[in-house]
C-alpha cells in the first residue's frame, strides 16, 4: 500500500517520532544518500597505487558535511522555490548553517589541497561552484537539473577520491567522472517516480517507462566503466 506523503517528514529514513524540529534536521541531511555519494571518495581512492587512508577519511568528512548539510540548507533556504524543510526550520537559520557547515567541511581537506595535492584545489572550486549554482538556482536555474546534480554528487566525489591520493592519470579521471555520473543517474531516476508516487501523484505510463529505461542504461554503462577502470589501473595503461 502506498502511503501518500504531502511533505518529506514521512520519508523512510526520517524517524517517525520525536521532536518535530529534530526530525526535520535529520530529514534535511538526506543522510542515506549523503553517505552514499560521500563514500565514493573511497571508491576513487582504491584505484590509486598508493593509498593514504587518512586523506580519504578527511575528504569523506568534507563531502558529507558540504553536501549533506551545506548544500541542503541552501536548497531549502535561498532558491526561488524553497525546499520542503523550509517549513520547519527558519530560513535565516538555514542560511547560517549552510555557510558555517560549508566552511567547516572544507577545513577538513584544506591542508591536503594547499600543501599536498594542489590539483584538489581545482576540484574543490568546481564542487563549491555547484553547491551554490545548483542549490540556489543561479544563472536562471541553468545548472539546476539532473545532469549537473549527477556530476556534482557522483562524478566529483569519486574523481576527488582519486586525486587526493595524488592520482593524475587524466584518462582514469575522465572514466571516473563518467562512472560516478552513471551511478548517480541510477539513484536519481529511481527517486523521481518514487517521490511522485509517495506524494500521490499520477505518473503517465510512458514517462514511467522512460525512468526505467534510463535506470537500465545507467546500470549497463556503470558496469562497463567499472570494468574498464579495473583493467586500466591494473595494466598501467
């Protein structure tokens, strides 16, 4: 039986009981998906020949805070159509939390970016750009779509995980960007019909078929790219 959900408090990962504001804060983080995309830094790191695990852990924390808290705070506070959590958390609190968490999250990888792997600075600037451009719908909302969402939350974490280890093989970076992108497209395409159904919205059958088609294509592409990554990193190409 489908339980219609007019707001997001009945998402499967949000506690069913407890103070309303606490439940909203937990919901705001979208923690299952945040942990998923943040863990891609480990995925990327393991394709490096020299693994410095602490670099990966600190980068994981950076993504978890910046994407899980900062990005979602901005998403619910400043954009033209405020996210669902703006109904439960004051917008000025969301703005402050977004700025503070962004600075705090970046601090975990500051040392590695400026003193160890300078290429990580570029990756960080790209990700910061999307934190603002996507979530605040800058440039007329041009970057607020599935393409850039998959790139910023799939491609960037996995590529950054490789880069933070000192990896500089441009071919591997490109394949990682594509691999992370295809993985996030699976999650995005699966979440769209789920969210529509749980809200009680009707979905046209042809539209639903398109969602499933994109999921299947993304699974195939992800599997092939992953195999290619394993071959390249183990043959030294």
